[in-house]
């Protein structure tokens, strides 16, 4: 069976387990994140979304928000890997997040937040991957090639189209459900 077919089956399996609360939280997740980005960026949602995206790799969402708010408040871009701190600082100082940020997931996360979930980008983070694989992944399995990222993203797009949902909502709703069912904090 082709990988995209397997991923679609697993995404649909998770979709069938979502609760009404998962739908509400997930459907509104990127809009809420966009408001946080507007606050972090002092009214500039793209700047705030860029900072949040720069701090996002391997960080819980609540800590990501805290780091971004503290960095903007104090001017000290610290708490993450030095490369991520520097990217966030460069964005704060006015560089375009589209130029500063690298990597499929980070750029997709930036666009999804900046657009309040209106982008067509699929955020394939460790939880979206776990949904597509239908299991918690090892650290090595989380490192995906560009091809595998695109296969997983394509599976989300096809399932979203089938369900009549924006792909960002499908990804966020299944993300919320997966984390809840696995007992994971934000």
C-alpha cells in the first residue's frame, strides 16, 4: 500500500475519534494563535507569528508563548537553541519571516498562524506525524525527508478535501485529539 494511502487511513481513524470539544478547540486553534501572534508582534501578526514559529521546534506551545512574550518584553532572545533565538531576534528587528525561517514545518506553522488558519500549508509536526503513522514515533522517525513531509501533507490535504474542511482545521483538530488521548500536555 502506498504511504499516502496509509496516512489517509490513519488520519481518518483519528478523525473518527474526535470529540465535540476537540472540534471546537482545533477549529479555533490557529485563530487563537494568530491573536497571540498579534500581541507578541505588538500589532504586527506576521512578526509575532514569525517569532512564535522560530521558537517552536521541540518546545511545548505554552513555553513557546512565554519565551516569545518574554523576549519581546525584555529584548533578550534566549531560552532556545542559539540559532532559533537569533532567528526570532532577527524577525523582531524587522527581517521578513519568510526569509529568516527555514524548514517545511516552521514555515508552514508561521503561515498558518499569520493567516489565522486560512493558509493551505500543512503543519507536519511530531503530533501530525504520529496521527499519520497512528503511533508515537521515536526521535529518529520524527526526522522526515522532504518527500515524506510532502506525502504526509498530501494525505492531510486529501482527507481535508474529503471532509470539506480547511486543511489547517483538520490538522489542528486531529492534533488536539491525539494529544488528549495520549495524555500529553500542550
